C-alpha cells in the first residue's frame, strides 16, 4: 500500500464508480478541485489507485477556527472497502492538514458513512439534510 499526492483528474477513476455511479463524469469535478490550496491524495495497492480523498482550504461560517479544511470526495473502490484503506487514507490526509497548520476539518458526510467517521473522532453538527441527487448527509467536524 502506498499513499501519495495525485491530481484532481486522477481522482475521477475512483470518485465516479463510488460517489457518482450512473451520473455524468462532469458530476465528479468539484468546485475548487484545481485551486493551489486544494490537495488530492490517492491510496495505491500494487500500483492500482483504489481510494481517494481531497482536502479543500474552505472556511465554513459554522466554525470559528481560522485555518479550516473541508474533506470532499472520500471514496474507496468497492472491492477494497472494509480493509482499513479508507482509515489509512483519512489519517494521512489529516496529517497533511496538520502539517499545513490546519485547525479544523469539516465535511458533509453521507448518512451511510457517519459511523466510519465517528470511529476516527469526528462529531456531528446539526441535523440531517439532503443534497439533491446525492442523498441524506450530516456535517461532521474534528478540531486538530
């Protein structure tokens, strides 16, 4: 297993089948993907990209911390799920955010993924809400 920085374009091979299956490829591109303050990381197994995560330097007015990062596009190919790869990739991303002097990580988590993130120390803020064409989500956060 190897984790390294990748491009926004490279994330699509995992984002599409996991997060946007059946939707146009264009739905896999997120606003801010190509900003210099955004980082994308990929987890490789035998040189095969199997999981991705992106960290966007984005301020959310719900939090007071100055240096905030939003995680988006966290995805692990189905055949590689439940093997600890997602946890390893999340920890790697958290470490990179810490190195960048990030104070808080926040994101919109799919309802089905809340348990995964809570095991890594994230807390829910507020009530469940719907993202059109994607499904029910919660805001999760962690101070670092």
